[in-house]
């Protein structure tokens, strides 16, 4: 950790936060820390197909203190086209070396969709199609992590009429453990937690029916949204820029997909500065749901079949303009920050336990 400039305090903070995120008891953070300190690191081969590299960018450009360094130090990254210095035949050789050296032990990470039409000719790397590369690399992998919505479900490439026949990894590979971490982009902590879970328990976490880790995708974002008190009180923004919008009211009528979207964005948020789309006034687009993203328009309202209980039962008194949303946002941000500083139990309360999640999914 010293080598990558992460203090012991930051290291423990990250371990506590990921322990809470994984739905494990607070005391387990010592086991997670022990696993993170292991000298033997799992080899990782990371392939890019049809995508924008936003998932890698989100992970690497995070503001989390040392998070990207932490992740990159946890694994032995054998091949990653964006990060590796080599190119051309040198890069292809390192990919082949990784397969030979770490046969049946490397984790394969896929970023991007796989085009299947015309035998996959629409995406080729080093003369091989994405289809061929996936097939070849999946054979000897211990498991596959599909990072981002494109690798998980096809993403924007798979939108009708889907000219390249783009699909997600799980549509092609049927005989391997596949962990989908959808999101556009996914939160780096969700990727980190899957790796730490694997290091701690030597197996991958429990998944829901969409192959997503239950600990991260077990609850709807609507449950812990800071605008939820307004939803419960019937206060909605009707148009962008109207009084309701300016006052931080619920975005449901603008098409927010939060009531149908399983993800932990409203608790975890992004970049440790407490923001996520809904906090800055944009409705959730349901980027973790393959039945929503790019299938329902931004302003289309989702049906609310089973209202989930809110995180709190707040006052229904009208809020003063400019104060309410800020106060609520600050409270939630404070909660996350508090968790990171040692009150892991607080975050754990808002995040699902593995067993809770199975009931909902
Ligand atoms: Fe938040 Fe959207 Fe639910 Fe409103 S509908 S409370 S903005 S998640």
C-alpha cells in the first residue's frame, strides 16, 4: 500500500466500506483486509470489445482516495489494452503468455458488447473477432466479470435495429460463472467488492436472476433516494426547471426509473463527492436494467407495482426553497462519509444482506 501511496487509514477505510457493501458483518472487515494483503494476486485478463472505455475510465479517474491504485494492486493485470504499454505483436504475445501461464486460474473481465452478425466481423482485434477472442479466452478462465451494461446485456450497441447483432457475454458463454456488473458506468466499488469477495472467500458472490451480485443490486434505488420524502408526500417536478425541479422534488413524473431499478447508486454514489444523476436533477435512466435502458424513453414513467418502504419517514412539511434537498443530500453524503470513516454499520443498514436480496429478486 505504501508503494501505491495508500495510507493504512485509507486502506482500512476502503476495507470497511467494501465489507458493508458486500452485506457482511462489520467485524468481517479484518478478514477482507487480510485477503487484500495476500501476496498471491489473481491474474486478470481484461478485453475491450464494442464500447467507449467509459467503465475503465470511471474506475481509473475516480476521486476515491487511491481506489484505482488499490484495485490495480489487488490483482495482477496481465492484459488491458488501454493500460498496457505494449502494442501490436508484443501485446498479442502477452495475451497468449497469460493464457499459457495462468490456465484455469485467471479472471476474465470483458468491457463492451460482442457483435455476432456476419460471424462477428464488426469488431476485430489483432485479426481475431471479438467472438473468437471471447470463446478462446473464456475456455481457460476461472470466471468472467462483464463490466458495464454493454458487456452485460449489449448496451447501446444492441438497440434496435442492432445492425451488428451485439449481445452481452452471457448470451454467448453458457458454461462459466458470469458476474454481470451493469451500469453506465458501473460504480468502481462494485467491481472492487466482487474482487475482494473472491479473494476473501475463494468464490464469487451470490447473484440475482440477471447475474448481478446481490449485495450491490439487491435493492431498488428508490428505497434510499434523497428525493423519496417528496415522492411519499406527492411532491413532483413536472417540468425541467420548474419550481418543483428547483426545490429538489421527486423526478418520477420526468420519467425517473428509480422505482424499477435495482442498484446501489443512491447509497454509494460516485467519486466520494456525493453525487449521482438524481442528486443533480436528472431522472434515473435505469442503466442497470436490461429491460429498461434504451428500451423505454427517458420521459416514460415506469409502473409502480410493489411500492418499497422508504428509508426514513420524513416530515411532510413543505421545504424552504434551496434548503430541503441540500439538507437531505448532505445527510446522505454524511452517512456514506461516516461509513467510510468507521461507522460501517450505518452503511450496512442501507445496503442489502445477501439473504434479504434473494427474497426481492
Ligand atoms: Fe428518487 Fe426517482 Fe424514486 Fe423520485 S422516483 S424518489 S427521484 S428514485
